[in-house]
């Protein structure tokens, strides 16, 4: 029996788990990130906690934003002082910049997006990428100005450090949280088994190839030429395959794994971005360009695939509706393509007259037409006026009982090439007045 108190209790448990997960995830990621800072701007060189806050704001109603922001700011300042060894004013500058950046992007995202917690269409994905790029640039400038305000000796020339760390951190973390917040275990049972295996092989190839490039094994010179910098983008081919096979949930998780592999090796001083002789900057900033490209490729490919899948579902739904309408009317829709000499049917004719769902060669169709009507049917389909006016043809066709039954086909010209008739399209049904 349904307990009316069970639903509120379940909602409360869900919110508590989300809160604990946010605190644990934000705290751990912030503590790790605070250990790697730019010596000039004091900014972290990678910052995925901003992606967690942005995802929380995108998934929550506006009335709860204050609580999420207050919690994130408290953790940010506390960890910045304890782990990052920042002064209180500097820690406040970075915390406030994070709040402005994440709040502005999330607010604009919800303003223009019907489903605020979804990145499943190309339009929504591109809107998110544009907002994130502009927001990260503005946030970098704001952080630089804030540092100058609390410390006039601070340099504003390295504002891009904060921008790159925030952009890459959010482009990887936020889509991952959004995708997995909507994941249901039963989705695995509905997944195509072939797609599961293709995605698994591609994900393994991606992570194994990245490990080979970044690990610098003794035999690496046989597989990776020069310093491996140019070869590092090779495994990204498999990012697109994973996105097509697994969708948003699988591809975002795989990109997160890629970031963990590439980032950990670079932190250890290994890999092409830590070893290339012609690069004199911070390796962690360089590798984030690589990870940003991987995430962008994953997001766009997933969005294109999702758009196509939604279009196919809409087409299938419209086809089912049309079939139901045709079944009620006792008619079928048909299309004849002259170049293929094939008839396409949708619906079911009376008297057991068989019309397959697959394209039917014209000769097969004529084999079911009364022999006295065949030449007239062939001529009606292949010749005639270029006019788009309605045309009618009466014929006799063999039913399931072996007898011939009257039928009327009505159609008009089909033009897929300008000023050229390429076929006919129309309706067919029983004609008792033949």
C-alpha cells in the first residue's frame, strides 16, 4: 500500500545525499587543485570544483542557489587558506569570482534553455559552450582586477590562467554531473548490446593509447615519434566513437578518465606536455588545451547523435500516427520513384491485398495486377503530364482469396529535381464502383 509519507522522505534522503556528495566531491577536488597554483596569479592551474557548483545551480531551482553558493564559498575560502596558503582577502577574491562566474553562466543557461538540466541537443550544447567561454574570459578578468584591488603589486597579465582552469574544469565536470544525474540503471537493459561492446573497445583503446603516449615507456620511441606531442591527439578519434556508442553518460565518464590519466602523468613530470623542449610554460596549462579539445569533441558528437536519435523517434511517431489514420480510412499511402522503378507503401489494403513495408519493385507489383490493366498502370506511372494536378487510375488487383478486386490509385507528380517529374505520390483504396 502506498504510504503518503514515503515520497517526502525519499525526496529528503535524495537531497541529503546530494548535499553530502557535493561537500565530499567539492572538498576533495578543491584540496587536490589547491596544491597546484600559479606562482604569479596564485590561481589554481586546474579547477574542476567550479564544474560541480555550476552543475548544482543548473539542476536546482533558483530559490536554492543561495545555499549552494554559500556552501561552495565556505569550502573554497577554508581550503584556500588551509591548503592553498592564501591570505583571507585573496581567498575571498577567488571565491567571489567563482560565484559570479558560475551564477552568471547558470542563469543565462536557464534563461534560454527549456530543459535546464539537459545537454542533449546541439543547440543547447553550443549555447553552453559559448556561455562557458565568455564567462571564463570575464571571470579571468574579474579575478585579475580583484587581486589588484587587494594587492596593488599583483600582476594582471596572467588572467588567462584562471580562465583556462575554469573553462576546462567546467567543460569536463559539468556535463558529467548533468548526464549522470539523469541516468537510470534500466537504461543499460535498453542499450544495444553491439553499441555497448563498441563503446567498451573504444574506451579501452582511448585510455590505453593515452597511457602509451603519456607514460613514456622504454619502447615508446618505436610507437611515438619525437616527443609524442603530435601523437597525443591520435587517441581522440576514439572519443567520438565512445560518444556515438554510449551517449552522454558514457562519453563524459570516459573523458573524465582521460583527464585523470593525462593530468596525473603530467603532474608527475611525464608525458609530451611535461617533456617537450619547445614549450617553456606550465605543463598543466598545456595539457588542459588537450583535455578541452577532447571534451568539446565528446559534447558536440553526443549532441549530434542525440539530435539524430530524436529526429528518428519523431519520424517513427509520425509514421505510427499516419498508419493508424490510414487503417481507419481503409486506404494506403504510396510513392513511386521512377529512377528506382520501385513502389513504397504505408498502410494495409482491404481484401488481404499484400503491400510490403519494404520497397516493392514495379514488376512485382504488376504481377499482382490484372493482365488487362498492367500496360495501363505502367504507362500511368512512367509517363503522363508534368502537371501537379491530381490524377486517378482504376485497376484490378489480386487479393488473398485469389480473386481480383477493384482499386483506385490517386496521386500527383513528385519532383525532387527542379522542373522535373521524378515520380508520383498519393493514396490508394478500395473502389467498389469499378
